[in-house]
C-alpha cells in the first residue's frame, strides 16, 4: 500500500514494535502506521568500566545489541564508545535510568533525545510534512519519503479538521455554565450541566467530525480534565484519543529557574493520534497563533503538541540535536565542559556582554532608529562561531571556514526568515499570504533571538561561555563601528542598545536621507542593517528613582506615518492594570496627532485631560472591576516569603480558599483598604467595590500620566503639570 499525505503525529506506544504514525491522506482518509525504529545510546569511559557495563547490559530483559564503536565528540574528536542499540524505543527510558545509576562515572551520549527528533534526523520527516509511505498489508512502514524540507517557504497546507472547545468564562475566576463548540463554521452552545448530556453531545460530535486538532481555551488546566473525569463518572469513553485503548497523557505542572527568574508551566494534556493545543497554555500564542505553532513544529522537528508549549530555547536545542545526529556528532546526556578558569582581570575583559550606550534623556525631534537584522545569528554564521571552532589568536576570526554545528543549524533558519521578511516587504498588506508569512517570520525571530543567549546557557549541550563571549565581542565591535561611521557623517548618536542605534542629524527627516549611512555600515560590517523608521519625535525616559539616570530600554515615540512605538512604559508591562494601560495608549494616540514635535505643546493639555477623566472615573466607580486588576508573578513559594508582597498576600487568600498556587504563577488581585491591602481575584465571591483603595489607584494613575507628560513639558510648566494631575479643579481650569 502506498499513501500520500501529511504527517500529523508520531509517538511510541505500548504494544508497538517501534513508532506509531498518524497520516492525513490526500484522499481525506486518516491512516495509522507502525514503523520499526531501534534507538541507540552510547557510553564512554575507562576500559574496565565499559567492560563492566557490557556485562551488565547482557543480562537485562530488554532486547538490545551491543558493539564497540568510534564516534565523534564535538570537543574531543573521535572517541571509543560502547554502543547499545535498543530494539524497542519505549525500552530506552526504562533501561537507561538503571544504567546511569549503576555506572555514574561513565559519560553518556544520545540517551534522552526525543523520538521525533531521532526520526526527523533519520528520514528528514517532521510534523505536517507532505510525504509518501509504502507499507505492507499490516500497515508496517517499508519506506517513507518526504516531498518538502523544513525550510519550505510555502509548504502545502494539510486539510486539518479543527474542533474548538471553549468555556464561556475563565474557570479560575468563576464556574463556567456553557461550552462553546465550533467546527466548520458551525457554532453550538452546550450547557455544562447536566454533565451526562454534555458528554453525550461531545461524544457524538467527535465521532461524527473526527477532528485532527482539538483547540481549546483552558483545556490543559480545566476543561479536558473535567471532561475526562465526567466521562468516567457516567461510564462513557469520550474518544479524545484516536488510539482508543490509551488514556490521555497528563504532564504535571512544573516550576523551574531560568535566566534569573522563576518560571511556572501549568499542567498539560496531550492526545494520541489527535492533537490538543490550549490557547492559554501555548507558548507565544498571542504572538503568532496556530500558523506560528505549525512553523515551530516544522523547523524544530518537535511534535506539534510539544512545539506549542515548549520554549524557543528548547526549539533551538532540538534543531541542534537533529544537526548533530545527521552529522554523526554525539549528543552528551549532560553538559560536561565547565567554564575555563579565569583571573578577575580576564573575566572583566571577556565577559562584557552586549553594548548599552546610555540614551540622552528627554525629547528629540526627527530622530531615526536603525537596527541590524538578526545581528547575533548572522555573526554566528559569518564568523563560524561554534564551541568546537578555535579562533585565530585572540580575535573573532575562525581558523577554518568549515561550518561548525551552531552555524550549520542556524544558516537555513536565517535564510528562511530573511526571505520571508523580503516577501513581506513586497506584498500588499491585504494579501491573504501576509498573515501566514508574518506568523512564520515571527516563529523564526523567536528562535533566532534565543539562539545567541543559548550559547552561554549553563545546560546547553553544545554551549560554552567562552563562545558566547566571542559572540558578544563581535556584537560590540559591530555596533561601535556603526557608531563611528554615523558620527563621521555628522550624525549625533542618541542611544545604542543591543543591536540598534538611534541617531539624528539636522534636516534629516526622510527615509532616503539615511540610505547612504545604511549602505556604508552594511559594507563596513558585512551585516545587513535596516531603517526601523524616522520619528517625528522620540522621548528617552529617566529612572523613576533618579531623574538624572537614563533607562536603556524605556522610551516612546511616533514615526512619521503616525505609528507609535513604546518600550518599558506602564502600558507595556504585564502587571499594569488594564485601565492604566488603556489610558497611556490613549494619551500617546492624542500626542501622535501632532504634525511635528514643535506643535506637541498644543496636544499636551488634551492628553492631560485623559488623566483627569480617568481619575474622575475612578472616584465615581465607573471603571469595571476587571480593568482594575493587577497581575504579578510569585517569585518564590509562599513559605519562603519573609515579608509577603502584594502578590504573595493575594496568593495566601487563594490558598485559604482551597486553590493550589506555585512559585512562578501569576496572581490577579485588587488594591483594597484595610486588612492585607489586597483582595485576590478568583475567590468565587461577589466583590464589594466600596472596599477598593481609590487613593492607591489614583497614585498609580498619576504616576503613569507623569511617565508620558514629564518629558514633554518645560521646567516652568512642570509644576503646573503636577498640579493638574493631583488637583482636578486646577485641571479643569487649565
């Protein structure tokens, strides 16, 4: 039998000889195949230890085959290893923990690589790839051939059947009453009670429609667990899986520390033969939605359900693993190369990080922003920056042009994103392809952004601090070269930050005025650089603690076409109450109407009036309670707080109400008078608005208003501005 179609899902399953594949056929049928796929791990160490391991493995119950082999360690070159080929993939996670526990001094390779990545490396197969499978009468795969690569710009879209399930309210705030079910433009509202009727209706819908993807809201954390429990209660087997004899897969919540902050990942529900994606538990869903998830899965090789939930760092790691497997490079089970010892002086010279040129505080007219396109990834590709590639002397230049594992991984991704961006620049804004290109380019952006930092990540299998230091040195030199060229041409450099520069020159206020500068910088550095835009005006903000100290990434401005760009202000922060974020956005929209910076003063009173109106609405209780919510992350477990923060006090209220709260979770609360000063949101009780601490909300409102206005008024006007924000009567007179 030969089947052409799209690979939907692959996984290991008890009772299968290898991997189970689910394929969407070109004939609109869904096919299940099994593919025998042995997997191998390796061990390195002294000869006596390897002999002892050999004897141990020979008496294990799992079917396996042992051999001595020569394999390439990225740093040590060819080494002698013991190769253990495990006949059934599911046996490896059972066998390996026993091995590593009994022989802890050995170095292990290829021991924990996701089965999908092994399969992708072996057959160039990845999620949603269009392929052809030849199988025998029992649906065992004889061969598999792909028609597309991971770097396809216009992959053939699979005819996915998507079922959407969404409760009518956030279950963490109040109990839902209805379930909204949508498929093929048909929308139904099913009452959640009685549950038996709900389960019967869903059973019928899934059986008849047979969806490939179940797209949910709060499906991981509430909906699917609720449906599974309810179906058991009523002795119904709700067919969430296509593998009828298997249960859904539950991944428990975890909390971990990464890049200086605590991260919480809620529980996850995965399906077999069908896909499940929770909009509220998917990584970066708000940035690129479903098409971006598809792109993440294609380029990383991860199954769609994993690609939706895992971080870009895991995506980059997965891409590196595929490259390593295809190049015959061993993937270490743990990173085993520590940072080289350095003196304090050597450390200061080497570990300087990216460049941050302190901005000139205040309002600047007719400035421009320019930035390098994927600066660090392109530096990696250009200078062959990879842990195994030595440098010539103490510089950035490599001793060989043979690409290392990191450039080999990134170059196709860089090329794909650059091509997508080029297409976006040439097609009409209403072109139907634009949405898809933007999502794919965004997914590539996040992977590339992560790739440079991942080089220095402590757990990166192919990372090294020294390599990251070489990369940041290249970044600093590139930006300083651009700065020197700009100043030689008469530009004043206002700010430099990571990969961008802000500058101005008298009477330079059109895009064409900056083309010569961009050309010279690109020619000198060899790195593409583009114009982010020409501002009518831009404001660089000072620290709130000390107005003399600038903040590197805190600014707002308006481009010549009226587009607003802001970073670091309250409207961009997750912990800002929605009504304040909306107020700031409205203030900026008013200021953006000014034709030039010289006419800004005419719009400042109108913008200020937005603050007065907001304070008035606060006093008169006209702002919905939901817009007053403050959302903050718990930085530690509750028992580890000596002086509980506002978020911790709110979390304690939720715990007392029976809720489970972990470090890294975000907690919503209101500011109240008396008691703990906060009231947690989601206590399933009606909130009395008379408890609100209007004074505290007013202070937050004034502070946000001053963020926008303080840098736009003269010193003489500043006291008037303060009076307006604190005295509504004076505000009305103004």
